[in-house]
């Protein structure tokens, strides 16, 4: 039972950090000269991915179900694809769509698949 509460708290923190990353990304596109905002956006993004992986490992480790595993992997692939877009300098064009998709990922994949 305590693990369920930890996962729910981590999921809530992860969603807030993902939302901050999404908003920071839009602000960074408009004002790219602010280096501190770029660093915070990057830190928030890596923190989001780290929290996602921790929640997935806890959830899979304690409540393993083969049907859920591909969904967790798909969510991680979406996060990785966003990093690839950034590295290929396509984030300005497609970053908003991917950021919104990652928010939906946090809603759907984490909140609906929390172990009960």
C-alpha cells in the first residue's frame, strides 16, 4: 500500500514538471537569448524522463503485467523521440506538438495505469 502512494505522488510531481517543461519550451522558442531558461527547460525535461522511468520500474517491478509493458515502452519511446527532434534541430517546428503529446502521455499512461 505505501508504494501506491509513492507512485501517485511521483506521478503528480512528474506531471507538474512536464507541464513546466512544456511552458518553458514555448517561452524558450520566443526568447531564445535567455540561457537560464534554456538550462531550466533541459533540467525539467531530464527530470521528467527520470521520474517516468522510476515510476515505470516501480510499477512493473511490483505489479508486473505483460499487457502494460508495451504501453510503458511506448511512453518512453515518445520521450526519446522528443529528444531526437531537439538534437536534429526540429524542435521549433514540431516541439509544441510533441510537448502536448508528452502531457497526454503523463495523463493517460501514468494516471490510468497506476497499480491499485
